[in-house]
C-alpha cells in the first residue's frame, strides 16, 4: 500500500480539538480536506502527521502551538481611538474587521474591547498560543 509522501495530493477527514476537548473544526460533516503535501497549505504539524500515512489509516496527534498557529503575541493587540473607526461601523466585541497594513496586505482583526473612547483590536489567529489535537483519517492519495 502506498504511503503519502511530499508532492502527493491527499484527501483527509479530521476533527480538531483543544486540550479541554472543545471541537474547533471538523470535516466530518462536509467533503474531506484536499491538499498537496509539501506545499504548506495546512499547518506544519498537521502536514507532518499525514506524511507516511497509508490510505484508510487513522491517527490522533498533538500539535504544540509553535507547529500550529504560533504563540500568542501581545504586539498584535492594539488600542485605537474610537474616532479612527469609520462612522458606519458599530464596533462590538467579537466583530471581525479587515485592516490594510502599510505594505498593502489585508489582515483580519477581532474587536476584543469597546469603551466610549477606545477600541481594542487583536490580529492574533484565534488559535494562536494553543496546543491542538487532531484525529486524522487519510481517505485517499490522488
């Protein structure tokens, strides 16, 4: 039986959990995730786990935050004056906004606090700083 190797296009079903058992994502209610190994299309720890798997094989892996979405970075949190937000936007905690960086890139930020004068925004990935657990089943090597 062929083992998944770099350059292979694969289809996997997965469920992702936080250490407390909370499910943060799963492909079980949709088509399997399809990607090419070695192209960096998924987080490193996930890709490393699929390498060497056989079709039909399942495994459970733990991925430390540095091989997932990295550490939580305080420098990606900013407090901005409320007047800097366009008047047609009503900022509320949990609202996702898109900002353009000085180099022209667009990045998502989440509003984490709102006062009368300021808004706190966070550009960290929601899973930054978290160790992740995945149950993975290699469905197919294409």
